[in-house]
């Protein structure tokens, strides 16, 4: 009894020792495990990977089939993801199309930035037009889907409008034609309408290029597109 009471021997922990041990255990329980950050990064990578697989599967399917012919099951079969994983990322096929559009827009921004070189005379408009045609062809059916969705989906139509306004602001510092579209005076509003129509024209052309991608000769269309680009950038639109 005296050994236990005085804390001697292997089992003789004092109250202070036990309190300290308890505090240490509580501290350790509050600290994250050493690998919790690694798991989080891995999980984020897995989420991005499965989302990309779904989008890529739809893009591949659209090379040979129309969107209205495809089902979620078709996307699952090509992507290899489960139905639960699909609906964890997307509510519907429509949401996959929106994700495809956003990825296409992100890839297009560097090409739009080259309009600064066209405006400054360092890049011929015809070369920019040819690059645009090749870009739209490489993107496949997404341009057609964008137009179809915008015609029936008010929220997506508004998203396209906002993205066009975003492009105007993004390009304004380097392209005078877009800089003139900033502001709320009458001249700026008129120029903003011109810029908006300019982007809508490119959107429409992209859909036509996609629909008629089998045409062997796009040279005349590229020349006319270059003329329209020059006219807008240099104030004769």
C-alpha cells in the first residue's frame, strides 16, 4: 500500500505525472497526423483526375457521335468511372458540357492575347485567323454544343455574355480597340457592343468550322475573317 500511495515502483505514477500524461495525450489528439496533408493532396489529385476522365470521355465520344445520342452510361463506359463518381462531380451531361467549355475558354485565352500583336502590326491578321481555325477544329464539337446550349439555357447564355465582357477587360490593357470599350459614356458603350459582336462572330464561325470541318479549302473564309479582325482592331468596323 505504501508503495502505491507514495508512487514508488513501476505502477507508482503520481497524480502530477498522470495529469501531464493526460495533457500530452490531449495535445497529440488535437494535432493532425503527420500524413493528413499528404492524404488531402492525394484526394484532390484523384478528384481532378476522375473529373478530367469524364470530360475527356465525352470529348472522345463527340468525335463520332452527336451529343443528343449520348447517355451518361456511354460516358461511364468510356471513362471507366462509376455512376456515383460521375454524380459526385456533375449533376448531368449539361454540366459536363459546361466544364468542357470552361476548359476550352482557358486554352483560348493565350490565343486571344495575340490580338495585341495583330493590333500593333507585329502579327498578320491572316495568320491569327488561320491559327483560330486550327484551334476550333482541334477543339471539336464543343463549339456546336455551346451554341445549342446557349439557345435553350438562359443561365449558360448569361455565362457566355459575362465571359465576353471578361475578355474585353482582360485584353483592354494591350489592345486599344478593347480599351475603348471600357467606361460608361456613350462612345464606350457603343465600342463595347462592337467588341461583344466581334466575339459573337468568332463564336459563330467556330461552330461553322466545326460543322464543316471536312471542307478541304478554308482559305477564302480565313481571308474574310482576317479582314473582319483588321477592321475591328483598327477602327473601321
